[in-house]
């Protein structure tokens, strides 16, 4: 069986992730929330309680090497390539209407969306094998690759975090990064550095220009 990759043995993540050794390492804005419960469950085996009214949305990748450590009736879950929520804004609004106030963005190491250029020819072939014309398959895959591909998992997560924060300004959004080796959560260093500087959000009102981008 394949040995799963560890962030500690990959130089791409050196000095870019912060380990969570205990409850005290959880950012204050996440403490006593479903986000903290998720972290403590995954990293330390603490039990989490099911609820008729989940307060958490977990956005994570389709990655088959990672399994969420949650029971039924604990959280809403969206699994998409790279874990980014491009195109899922209505779904976010739906769960907000259900009472969700916290979103956990779960990225991971060795993500396929950081390797799209090398995989693209095989993806195109897969569509052609399903009966698509090669020309249209190439056009479609190229367009989607531009939306979902990322050069670096942590940079891609940061960009998506800022995009979501610009659209959903009253929700607590927590970027988490999981090591496929042992499924432990880490906190991206860029997030902690930004929190130390303070929020740059000027208003809770979302500019119309940001919303119009979703209508295209």
C-alpha cells in the first residue's frame, strides 16, 4: 500500500504551517465553536456531538485518502476538487439560512489540483471516451482548469479564503490544512499572521461588483 505523504517531510510546507499541540493553540475566535470541536476530534480523538441543528459547514477535497472524523448529523459537508467553493455560493447561503455560522476550509498536501497541467491530457481523453468531441473536450477542460487548478495548495487556500471572506462577512471561516500521512490538522501560518495584523474588512456590505462576478 502507498505510503501517504507527510507535510513534515516536504520542503514545500516548511515554516508555512503551525502545529496544534493542545487546546491553547486553537485561535481564540475558534474556541468554544464547532471549529474547535472538529480540530480536537481529528487531532486528539475528542468526541463530537450530533445535533438536529448543525452549526458548521465543512468544505474539503474529493481526496480519497482523507476521511472526515465526524458522525452523522454533525455538520454540512461539501466535497469538491481542491476543497474550494467556486460555484457553491448558493449552497453556502442555503446552510446559512439553516443557522450555520462557521465554515471550516480543509486543504491538504499532495493535492491533484496542484498537478492539473500534467493530468489534463488524461482528463480530456476521459471526456472523449465518454463521447465528447475532442475539440469541445479540450475547450471545456481548459476553461475548468483555469478555475480550479492551483500552483500551490496553501496559496490556493489563501486565495479562496479571501474570496469567501469578501462575500460572506459575518461568518467565521477557518482555513485548516490536513496532512494525509496522519490526518492531523495544521493552521496555515499566513492566516495567523493576518489575524495578528487585524481585519482589513471595512464594512459588512458586499460591493455589488463582487456579487456580479457570480452572475457570469
